[in-house]
């Protein structure tokens, strides 16, 4: 795959997203191209990342002071305690604002590292090296940071942009099938909310994409990143258009939280279930036509993805799910705000519903 560069333009910063194969060996070159004069690096590394890939990056940073913190990246560990630990270490090492934190891992690692970077001395350089398909197509773009609490997912956080994002597709070769599906969930979401043509491409080539076949996986990553780039450039702080990126997530985050972020359901699987729930709710409310509904439903049902809510919950869990949905950060009243769908490529923003209606809907969903 040829190296691809996208420039993400935000209000106060423009940063490059570089996509390619085996590009991590040239890490220092990309940093120099951004005119970053860094003397000390602090690497926050997901323990699942292959050591040989980390060594390639550190080798590129020859003659620099490098400290490494290995982090077991799970939703349960995405908490303030681990952020505080990172902050305490770099305080003891006397990092300046010109030094840099680097996240090497998936979205969880990126979120807590960026959050720590945003807090340290009111902002230190941050570079993101996403290593999962999910993080390469979603969380690495847009500057959202955060941690989970007992009240829900990502309720504490900031907006903080990286100086550069480097997505090396070599990292994907070590991922499990389940992790690939996790990333595909966000690729699929982007197509559903923004691009009918891309949806058709995914529908036709899903097997090749999930098997990481070239050029299908590269095109999927690039097209997905373009969609998110266009959205976050137009709405950095999620006041309007960017809310569409939460399609399927209000349901999905509640499903994760209700299961206490167990391994039984990972983030991408929860999003796929959430997308199905959002589409089912859209047709339940007569917002989407049957033709578009069936296209999405058939894609999900024919791909061996998690598709039945009853595999994970029973009717006794509905109140718990609703309580987590009610705590979602997008809500501005006692009602629950959802991103729904009019047709493929045309989402509906800021539709709010009372808990009673959603309670009845989820009870019905659990029958199937």
C-alpha cells in the first residue's frame, strides 16, 4: 500500500494522519516534518502490541530520552487512576510542555494518553500510533479523550488534538478475528451515516475486508477516515453534525456498561448491536423506509456478527440498560437523545424519546 496522507483541520491546529504499510520505521522523519523539537518521549504502550513493532519505533528515535509505560488496555482499566499514574511518572521525570506523550495501542490507550497529555501542565505534545483497526478508522481522529466511571462510559474527558497520527497497517496482522470485527463496526457505521456508495462497496467486499485482503482493507480504512475527517472538521466540539458519529453508540455504550465491560461483549460488538437497535427503532418510529432498513439488517444478519440482544440480556436487565442510556453525555433533558436514520447516508440528529417508549422497545427486542 502506498503511503496516504490526510490533513485534519481543526480550529486551532492542523495535523497529519499518515496511513501506510511498515511506516513506523520512519517515525522520527514524520515528527521532524511537523517541526516538533522534542527531547523526551513517554510511551504508553498496550501490552498486546508486538514488541518488535515498538522496537522499530524506538529505534527510529535514536539519541532521544525514552521512557515506556506498559498498560493493560481494557475498559475496566480506562479510569482516572491509570491517568494519574502516568501524570505522576512524567512529573517525577520533569517533562516540559515541549516534550511528548505517545500512545501505542488501540482506542483505550489513545484515550487515556491523550487525556493525560491534555491535563499535564495544561497541555503537552501528544502523538497517536493506533494499532487496532478500530482505532485506525475512528478514535485516532477528532481529539476526543476520556475515562470511564461507575456511572458510564467516557463521561469524564476533554477535547485534545494530537500533533500527528501514524497508522501502520502492519499492526493489523496480529489482530484476532474478533478485533477485526470490532474495527469493522465503525467502518460500517461511517458508511451508513454518510455514504451510500461506500455502504455498497462494503456490502460487496465484506469477506475480503474482514480477511485484511489488499486493496480492500486499505480502501476501507481510507474511505472511513475521510468520512470522519469531513465530519470533525465541520464540527470539532460535537455541537451538531459530529453527533451523527454516535449512531448506534447510545444503545451500544449502555450494553457495554450493563455488562460491566466484560469480555463477553467488546466495544465493536456492542456498537454492531447498537446499530441494529437504532435501525430497528428507526423503522419502529417510521423514520426509515423498508428497503433501506432491509439492506442494513441483511448486511448485519448475514455476516455472523452479534445480532441478538437476548444472547446477552433478559427482560430483567432493561431498567439497567435504560439507566445507562439516560446517563449518556448527549442528553440535555429527562428524555434520551438518539441518532437515528432516515436512509443510508442521511442520519437524523437530536431526536429525543421518553424512557417508557424505549423500555417497551427493548422488551420487544429481547423477544427475538
